[in-house]
């Protein structure tokens, strides 16, 4: 998580802006990792060749996380590298990490018992959230200080240098992670490897939903941080605070949603949260440099509902992909579908943003620019695609209605318990009350 925070997000976007990238090229930064997800299919072939996942993952993760070292000397010396070298570095790292990610998913799905996956990944993601928001804020404060002192490229050099260091440490830690015995697998031809999982009707329904959702619902994804930096005038530290709000809420709700998934199933939790994530892009329509409340609201929702949507989707995927013979193929198809569709959305958004570069209208005294158009389309699209998710079914999961009622009861009980605790601490609760 330390590697991902320092080697991506606001630091990667900030570096691209410092190198002079335009709106289309900024979109390309997000599009490249999505485009290379198709190489995840190589993981199944490589696992069969290697006969194990641990050694393959250590090599691919170690190399993929080290690639950014190429940029560090130039940045520390304040030398602007070409955008060609920058994009080549991003592409190579993303390609190798795609293979590593698919192998890791297959490995971890065998390690974690099915009945405890929700709680395990909820706790794991909560720990990631603590580290991520703390690192983002502290590194953001340092970056603001260096930028104010005229040392912005040095700040990027330090961020990416530390990212590589933490990436290598995290790779070495994988040596201590146990590897379940890999059962012998039947040889699969190319057609079966690429298309076999799509014969599963529930998995194919999920892929259809994700394809449509990522093409439309992620249309504005490359420009949230850009909009914060360029138009809302957020500092790196303020972006760090945005991450903290979402991270703190996420720490609580990762555990909450994890328990809910183990109790009710992944499907109802996923549907409930995807029904709410459509609100998030629409909040950005109302934010101004002097009115940042919608952004803080988006940060809170990011921690509350986006964590539930991500965790639910991940758990649903693990449930549907429970086929040892072609486990990597399931995960590779998932990565390819989401990645290629996110790539298409990023490219489309880059073209639209660049074409509408001078777009500016004022409605009720509020200015609207090219980014607002994409926020609006992304938000509305998320609601329109929801019926496709409802068509996906999961074995032994509860209904959405039952889950909503049960979660409502749980929430009321928690609120009442919290009220009694506060009143008792203040000495305001009736001592004779049971």
C-alpha cells in the first residue's frame, strides 16, 4: 500500500502535469494500466509452466514495482524526462503488475476460507486504508513544502524512490506467505482458456454489467484529481485530507461490510452499494474553490459505499470463480473486461475533455466546464446500468430486501447502543433504567 500510494494517485498525476501533459495525455495515464490487463491471460500459462505461483509472483511483483527507479535520478537532478519515457515506464510497470496481480488473486483465493473471506478482506482493506491515508497526508504535506520551496521535481523523485523501496520490501515479505499445494490441472487449449469461464451464465452476466459500467461509469475517473488541483485549487495536503476522510470511514465500513458479506452474501451487499455510488460523481457538479463541502461529502461516501461496492464485487467474483481447473482464466477475464472497458472510457474521456477544452457555461451563477459534463454523464450512467447487476445471482445469498431490513435493524441497534454509551459517559442516563 505504501508503494501504491507513493507511486500512483496524486503523485503520478502531479508528475504528468509537471512534465506538461495535456488532458488527453492525463487520460492516457489512467488508460495504460487498464489497456494492458489483457496480459493477465499469460498468468495461467506461466503458472502451468512454473508449476507454482509463489516464485512467479515474487519475480513479477519485484520487477514491476522496481521499474519507476528509471525516473528517479532525472527527477532528483530536476531534469524533465520526455513524456515518451514516462509513458513507457508506466506501461512496462503496469504490464508486469497485471500478471502479478492475477497470480496473487489465484493464490490468495486458495488461502482464505470461503466462509471468512468477507471479514478477512474487510480487515485487510481497513489496514490498507490506515496506511494509505496516513502516507498520502504526510507525503502530501512534504510535497507542498518542497513545491513551495521550488523543489517540486525533487519531491516526485523522493516519492517514487521510496515507492520502489517499499515495493521491494513488500515483495520480500511474500517469501513468508504460505503457498497451498497446486493441484494438477488439465491442459486447456487457447479457446478454453480465453472463453471457458464465459460458459458460466452468472459469470457472463457479471462481466456484461462490468463492461457497461466501466465504459460509462468511469468516464470521468482520470480527471477527479486533475480537477481538484487545477480548478478547485487543492494542495497536496488537502488531497491527503480528502483521502483521510474516505480512509477513516473506510476502516470502519470495511469491517462492517465484511461481516455483512459473510452473513448475507456478496450479491445483496454489492447491489446496495452500487445503487449508491452513482451519487458520488454528481456531487462534483456543485463544488467550487470556495465551496468544498461536496468534495468532502464524496470523500465520506467513498469510504462508506465504495468500500462496500469494491469488497462485495471482489467477494462475488471469488464465489463465481471457484473452479480450480481454470481459476486464473476467470480472474484474467475479469481483469481484461474491466481494464479494457476502463481504457475505452479513459480514451473517450480524454478525447472529449480535449475537444471541449474551452467549454464554459454559467448556470444560476455556477460555472460549468468540460469536466462537469463527464461528471454528469458518469453519475447518471451508474444508475442506468444497475439492472444488469440485479440479474446476477449467487448461491445461498439472501435477498436484497431482507439484507436492507437486517442492516437497518443493525444500524438502529448500533445507534441506540452508542447513544446509551454517550449518555452514560456524561452521567445523563437514568441509573435506574435497565
